């Protein structure tokens, strides 16, 4: 079914209706909160039409009719604005504001649908968020709220209250950035310590191996080779090399001891938690992160560790997108049930991609192509995924982007039937 608003001139006349008496109301004009009065009566009639036609799921209807929001917006008009609105938009005067009101407050899909939905469901209030652009080009995030009347006539004068939330948003962003920074530095310092201790433990037997091998060469290089001494030195070298291997085994054992505390959780929760950590970094670089998840899918995994895996892959994606400087700056997480019965995650970026050589070395400890890279992120990601009984791999094409895939056990709580 498609939406066909009545196309008579009157219904399509968009703009400002006759000012109401309220403009003379000093209380309204000088209220410290931006208040817009808008005429939504024809929009209301159109929404009621939809109900009368038997539409029951308004969100699905809007999904199926992508132009309906803009068409409905044409049935709406601005009636009045108080001084705080003029100030908010840095318009200078009310006349200047109304001259550009349509451009300043264009249809906003999410905000508008919030109102349509509330009308459709007969609610008595609605609210939402949107970002406004002022006369000087400044972007102002606002939270708006509107009370909805119980009768059609009331829709001729809907009052929208706007609250500038720039400060709250900035401090929220700062807090998120701090959290991401803390998560990152915790990761870096942990890897730093691990790397330093591995180097410390291993450098001694390695240099002893080398000293013994050098000695063996010297014994063999004499005019009369000293076979017995050379053999002894080679034996020493082999013993030191075994020590180094043993140290590596112990370190691996130690790292592997991080217990996996698996619980059932939805893939949504896992992805949300990782998005929470990386979104400040993505926002600051103009990268859009989104997810396409099988909502019914639940995993049986350690939430903190999976958050670490996803955050690592997402941060790498952000760096790769930033390194490419391309027009497409998208980072997407997909999760679905694979044919094998496991949960299959994909972290896909539109970044610089990587060469075959890089692709082959990805999961090697300390492999990095970044100036400040540690080269341990993917090593840890792999050890976590494998400790859960899963697999991790990557597919990439230079200049086209990269996808990292990993699998995890599905929880019994999963409702996904495929
Ligand atoms: P680091 O991020 O410290 O370099 P990682 O182990 O996380 O360590 O990554 C190792 C290397 O793998 C990176 O330096 C980079 O060369 C490559 N890499 C990882 N993810 C991506 C990606 N999404 N796109 C391109 N290259 C990547």
C-alpha cells in the first residue's frame, strides 16, 4: 500500500499559517526554552487515514514507503516561534527565521516518525533528538518534546519544546572518549608488560645459544678442528634453545590460563558493549559504525573477552578506514548463525585493505604495520576465540577493505531456528 496524500493546493501549501494570538503573549515570547508552534492537523488527518485503511504496523509501513516522511512533511506548517528559537538558530529576527524555517527544520526521518507513531498510537506525548544547523552553520544537538492533544483540532497548534543538549552531549562524548582511552591504554600497558617480560625471559637463553654456536664455529675453524669441544658447544646451544622453547611454552601456558567465564548473552549485547568502547574514536574520525545482527541469536561466551575481540577488530577497522581516506567510511558488524551451527561474526570495513604478505602474517605476535602498533591485538583475539572453541580469519582486498570473521558457540537460549 502506498501513501497518497490529497493533492489539492490547500493541502500542499507549506509555509507559515496565520500567526495566532499567542504571539502577543509575553510569557510565550520570553520563555527561556525554545518553543515552536506548528500546525500538524493535515498530517494528523493523513495518519488517521492510514489507520482507517487498516495499517497496523506504522514502522513497517514507513519502511515500505521511503518517500512518505517527506510527503507528510509537506502537509505541515510552522505557526509561531518564541524569542528563544530565534536565538537558538542565531537568526537575528523572527522574520529572518521564518524566511528560512523550512530549510532550517527539514524533514528528519527519525524525529518525524516519532511524532507520526505517537499520533498513530494515540499517545499523549512524544519526544526525540535531532541536530539543528544554525544560521552561522553551528550544529546544535537538541532534545525536543511535544504534548499531543486528544482531539483533531488541537493538532492545529502543537507546541514543540527544544532543549539544547550541547553541553551534556560534549561531556558524554568526553566521558566515552576517556573510557575508550582507558580501555586502549589498559590494553597497551598489558601488552607492554607481557612483551617486556617475554623479551626479558627469552633474551638470556637466546644470547647463550648464540655464544655457544659462535664457540662451536671457532673450534671447527681452527687449522686442526677441535671436534670434541665443538660438539660440546653445539650441545650447549641445543640446551639453551630448549630452555627458550620451554620458557615460551610456560608463557603460553600462563597466558592461556585466563579463565573463560562463559554465559549466555545475545549477540546484540556483545556488539553494543564493543560499540560503546569504540564509538568516540569512530565519531571523531567521521566513521559510521552499524550492525546487522540476527536478533534472536545468543552466544555462550565470556562477555568481557568477546568485547575485547570485537573492540580490537573495530579499532583496526577504524585505523584502516582512516589510513585510506576514502569517501566510504563504514564499519559494519554482522552476526548470524552459520551452516555449521556456530555463531558467525563479521567485522567489515571500507578501509585500505592489506597485501597478501600482511594477510599471511596477521596473527603473528608483534606483527604490525603501524608506527605505534603493538602487533598483539590479533594474537590476543585469536587466543580468545580459540579458547572458546572458535576460529578467526580474514579476507581482504587492497583499497577495497577487509572483513574479519570469527565463530563462537551458540547458546541454548538462541531462538534462531536456521
Ligand atoms: P596493531 O593494531 O598493534 O598493529 P594487530 O595485531 O591488531 O596489531 O594488527 C596487526 C596488523 O594487521 C596491523 O598492523 C595491520 O597491518 C593489519 N590489520 C589488522 N586489521 C586490519 C584491517 N582491518 N585492515 C587492514 N589491515 C589490518
